[in-house]
C-alpha cells in the first residue's frame, strides 16, 4: 500500500515539475520505508531487524567520519565496530523492552515523529534543502499513515460485517493503556518541531494553485504522442542509414 501510494504521489510531483527524477526516487524510497516503520515494535519482525541493522551501519559511519583525522585504519574500524555493536545490540535490546506490538509506535503521533526525524536528518546530516527535507518527511509520514489505515481496514471483516479484536489498535492518536508513552511522544513531537527546517518554501509551493497548472492526469490528444514521435524519428534514421548503405 505504501509503495503504491508513494509511487502515485512521486509521479504527480514529477509531472508537476516540483521534483527532479533523483528527488522522486528519494521520496519513493522514503515512502516505502515509512510504510514499514509502524511494525518496528514487533520484536521478531524482519522490519525491525532491517531498520536497526541499516541505522546501526549508517550511524556508525557518521561517528567514524567525525574521528577520521589523525586516526589509523584500525582505530577507525574499532570506532565503527563499537558504534555498530552498541546500536545493533544494546539499543535494540532496550527498544524491544520498552515497546509493545501495536503500542504507541503503531499510532498517528508516531508517524509524525518518523516524518519529523526524517526531515531533520536529511536537513542537518545530509544537507538537503528545506523544501526537499520537508517533502521527504511528508513521504515518510504518508507511508506510515497508509500502513495504519490498511491495518485498521483489515481489522474489519467485510463478509460478516463485524469488527475483529484488533480493531482500534492501528489507527489511533495514543495508547490508552500507556498514558506515559502517549504523553512522552507528544512531548517529543513538540521538541522535533522546534528542530525542523524552515517550512516557508514547502507550504508556499504545495498550497499554491499555480504549482499544479502543468499537472495533467489524461492526455488532451493522442496518447504517448511524444514517445511515438521519438520512435518515428528512430525509424526514419534507421531507414536513412539503410539506404546510404
């Protein structure tokens, strides 16, 4: 679901000339990642193992880069390995103890946190501009929300028209059974919003009607006219080459 939604949204951005092909690919990937994140509270899931392995690898390289001056190869490797082991095992173990499946991680405010963290990380660590960072965070948020919606729809049995026991545990604004976690995540959102890059250009572009003037959902004339024209030129060139021989 997240991959389909992300591909549609990314295609619209490309057609509107809002994003470059490279940015479209980045948004799509982050949207898919966002669709996986709500399941990181499942201790034995493939998602959580992949997320922590990738995060541990990336963060370890960033730590190593900060200590690259006046360090030998073996020293840099030890720094990287120590960071990786700490995150992959200690932080992972702590995370699994503090979280429960379908808990606060599987909620709307958690999706907001994921989006904010993605935007801040791209802006502060990888130096993407404010607009791209906000858009990327939006894709992470959107992917997470689509995951929650799909899970909530799955909790309804359309054949018997009855709700399953899991109903209400996916698309929620907090965890009734864990008020501390709910308060904490809303406090985290407030802190993250302070650290977010400037939103001025993002909102001015997204909510401007002229942004979507070039967006066409269906062709006004012949379908794939540009592609047909290019194929026609190719055939003409081939025919000319054959005649010259």
